[in-house]
């Protein structure tokens, strides 16, 4: 059963915000801000958030890569910890399968909780999300 693209989150609430990220480890600030916003939406506004990582952002799904991404002030810590935090706070995160393939990362261990998804999953998510933010 494909569950990533469903309109309802596992807790039965509607998906409020879909964030699409395309920036990777070479642009730490642009890669970090979407996860910071997701964290705020989850913790300060009780929103259900879905994140899709595409293009160079697919590299950030790999723990060893995300661990090295540090944007600096005002953002604390590395991106691996920030991603783990938004997953723990309830976000669902998918990473583009073709994007992983392009970077020869398909089959690589990913950060726990990140799902490999397809273009169909992305399209269906955009159809049902109340709001979409794109950082590509």
C-alpha cells in the first residue's frame, strides 16, 4: 500500500503544508531554511507537514552528507539533526527515486524515516496539499 501520497496524515489530520526542496549540500543556507520552516510549522503552529527532497536535495537524505551541512548562525547544529527533528515532530519526508539514481545513491542507507518516492507521489501530494512551498 502506498501511503506517502495520501491526503490524511497517519494521525487522521489533513496535510496542511507540502514543502519541495531542491537545494543540496553545496548551498547550506538554502538547504536548511525549508527544514527550519517545517519545524516551526510542526511545533509552533501544529500543522501537518510533508517534505519532498528532489534534485541536489536528494543527497541530504544520506546521513553522512547531511551531517556535514552546517548553515551557521542563526541555525544551530547540522542538517542531519534538523531533519531527524522534523521527522520526530511528525513530518513525513520523501526523497525522489530518480534523483537518487542520478546521483548513484539508490540503495544507500538513508536517514531513518525518509521514504523513497516517485514522481507520481510528488504529483499526487501537490493535488491534495492545502499549501505548497517550493525551494527548488
